[in-house]
């Protein structure tokens, strides 16, 4: 699928309302499908349903006969974070260690934006990118936050430590502490791991503190996007982000 398309009535309407300057054009199968967008979008094209299937490169998506083309998503260069948040004593970053599910990524982005996270850092490989599915799952909030891609998370963490960040990994190892017993009162980076393997061993070892969410142990662990929401909310509250 082209990385510049989102689809569905609600997703398109929300995108137009929040990011009108990023809209290139909207494709619909009839003018009725875009009646609420007239005057808000410069170009609305009437096309056949087959054309929408073609540009999305699938017949399996429920696009509701409306597709929006947007300007290319731009990642923030990692080195710019240092300058942007240099004097922010309550800076709060999120590192994602190889998240593969676009719906998890989108949900995490949404929670991060709503709770005041300043930036999200991901790998430029073995990690889902900011795709149309991610943008849709995030409710368009991916455009509200700095998202950076790096080649090596360990190197990024080293630089963050030099800038005064404390690094917390979400983990269930023997050294892990309940998050509610940990104080978050300075520059903070929270690391969340892969849906199946969690945070990698190398990243765990260079983290300052390992934290976890206490549960009844009925299942092995929480879904990563659910865990993200709980941890982000509680850390953001301590950092007075919300």
C-alpha cells in the first residue's frame, strides 16, 4: 500500500479537521461521500470503487468508498531532540524496541500524545514504520508528536544518558520493581518491548531501572499497548505532564 493514503469516513474526516494543510486530495465513489468535506479540501475526485482498491493495493480493506492522500510523513532527526528539549527538566521520551503490530504502535502513539510524551524513538529496521494503518490506529495523532528512527537503540540510550535521562525498561525479570514504587522526577525515557520477546537483553542491561505492572498472573503479560497506557499515564502524572 502507498504510505500516503488513509481510508474510512471517520479517519478521513478527523484528518481533514486536524491537518488540512497535509491533505493532497480525497478520492470518493460519489459526491455524497464527501458532502461534509466540501470547502475544506482543495481537490475531491470522483472515481470507481475499483480505483480505490487499486491505489490501496488490496480488495480486503473496508475503505467505505473514501480515501485521502496526504503529504509524506516526516520523521524527526534524533539529533534535533537534544536541542529541542535541552532545557526541559521534565522531558519524557518513549523507546519502542521492535514493535511489529501497526495497531499496537498506533494505540501507543495515541496514548503518548494524550499524556504529554515529548518524543517516540524507534529502530529504522525490525520495527513497523508510520504506515497508513498506524496513522489510522493513532487517530491521526502521529502528526502531533516527534517520532525518530535510529539505527542502534543502545547508542541512542547512551546519548540520552549523557543528557541526563534516566532509562526505565518495562520488564518482568528478577530485578524489576513495581512501577508504583518508583519515583519519576527528572528526564525520563520509558522502553517498551516487542509483543513476543519484550525488551531485548542488551537494552535491559543498559537500562537504569526495570519496572513492571503488578497483575493477578492469570495470563503471562498485558498487551504492550495496554501496558504502555498504564505506565505512560502514571509516569506523566508524576512528571506533571497532565
